[in-house]
């Protein structure tokens, strides 16, 4: 897919919105990052190491974008943004509901300048409903969605926080899908633009089909008591020697049978997904004892000769060294900048030009002139 003719005005910051627009940029869209004059996107300053000029998060989701500085609280900044809107295909914002109305860059206002604009609002809880103005971050959206409650061994233990911002990523995915769908719809039907209201919590709930659907039909769903949360020994994580771990996912009976044969425990085959909790505990303990008796490397070698669904529990440092990531183009390298994890895209070269990180406001003058912004307005915006 080539989006090189698509211009995106990106008002978002931190991770969720910028990740969505980074995906669009990876598909070759022109992404103009509109940043406030006072420091720009706060993610620029979130470096773990105080000596770093830019945070690793900013590096990860702002490659190849253009940066302009506009003060949308000032008339000159708004007028420039309206002129840019005339040239754009997509506007995406990530403010709390009502902020864009106060700034004068809401959907209704912008359609006066471009009736074909696709306007996307990304928030935690959406533009409507009782939670619309509630502040939050990834953890609170996970809690609100019911998924955090399921992320624990059983109902008596404390939920565990995921290592990555799942709500942010889910929201980003829905933003990208929705924008691409709206672009396609506009292209195929000659319709005007559209407004997209994307909620990160909504996106999480839509990801929860495996646990939400049973509840909707009257079933009780508890952590540690469903197929994918550890109820059955066939789908679990086991400790090996030397404190390493291996994941086993033998959901189908044929895979379970092969696992049991490989472990030389054919008598366990009949207990694949037993409804008896005591039998499940017995089987789990038997499997655990077998796996604990040898090293991760030995089990990896043993299982790789079979059709057992398994994977070593690897650390991120180990994952990023795997050759297949480079072969698949997931590790992107550009001279002079740190490597980054890219978007899985078929036939995309792993080394691309034009992926440099924009300095704050680097492209302001260029883009304002290109859009035909009045010289008087430019003088009010551009630094002396």
C-alpha cells in the first residue's frame, strides 16, 4: 500500500496517536507533526537517561515525520492550521473531549475549510458517555475494560501490570484501521469526509472476545479458570532447570498427544482437558516435574524435532537478536539514527531513507510557505 499522496496533520503526543501516525508514515503518508511552541511533544523529554537529547519513545514513533510549531491558542496559529487543513486528507487529535472546540480546530470548523477531511479523535473513553472527561493512562483503561482483572493466576491474587501499553496499542490499531477505511470509502464513493471517535477502552473491549462473549451468554469468567488463562495444563508456562521458562500451547488433542509422547508420559494423553480439577492439578504437576528436570536449551532442541507448539520464554534482548526479525524487516536501520522496531509490512525494505527524527519545528517555514500561508501570519509564527 502506498499512501504517498496522503497528508496527515498530527496533533497527538506521547505514544497512542504517534504510533498510529507512524504506521501511516511507514505506508509512505506525509505526516506533519503539529507541536506546541513550548517544548513540543512532551515525549521528546521522556528519556530514561537524562543525558539523552531525545527519548527512545520519541525515536520509536516519530521517524520520517515533519515537525511544525503552531500555537493553536493564538489567532495566527489557528489561521495557519486552517490553511494547512485545506491541503490535508487526515487530521488526528488526542486531546480530552471539548479541547478542540475551545481551540477552534474541531471537525465542524475544519469542514468549512475542507469538506473532505477525515478527522479522528482518540481518547481514553470516547467523546460521549459518563467517563468522557475522566483522565487516564493505559493502566486505567486496562482496569476499566476488565482485562486487568483477568491478568492474574486466580481471583485472590493481585492483577499484574502488562509490560507494554496494550490499551494505547489497541487504540492505535483501531485509529489506523478506521482512517484507512475512511480513506478507501472516500475514494470509492466520492463522499465527503467523516468524523471518527476512537476510544482506547472500546478498542480493548473489542479485543476481549474470548472472555466477553461467554459473559454475554451468562457464563462466569474468572482469572486462571479459562482455557487461555491457565485452567488446563496443556496451555501453560513451565519452569525448566536454571530458572528459565517454556510456553506450551497444546490446545488441540493431536498436539497434546505428541507432547505426552515426547515426555514419555503417554498415560497423560486421556487427561487432555479434564473437567476434574484434581486431575488437572495432577497432570500439571507431572508435566512441571518433567520440564524442570532439564534445561531450556535441551527442551528447545527436543521439541523442535516434533510438532509440539512451544516457545522458550525469551527476554527482549534475546528476541531482538533473532535473525528472522531482520529477515522480516521488523528491525529498521537508517544511517546516523538508532535502529527501531518497524511495522510488519510485506515487501518493505529493512533500510529506508527519509526516516530521520525531526527537530522541533524543523519544517515550519517550509510547510507554511508550501501551503500558501499569508506572509503576515508567517511572521507572527516563525521565530525571529
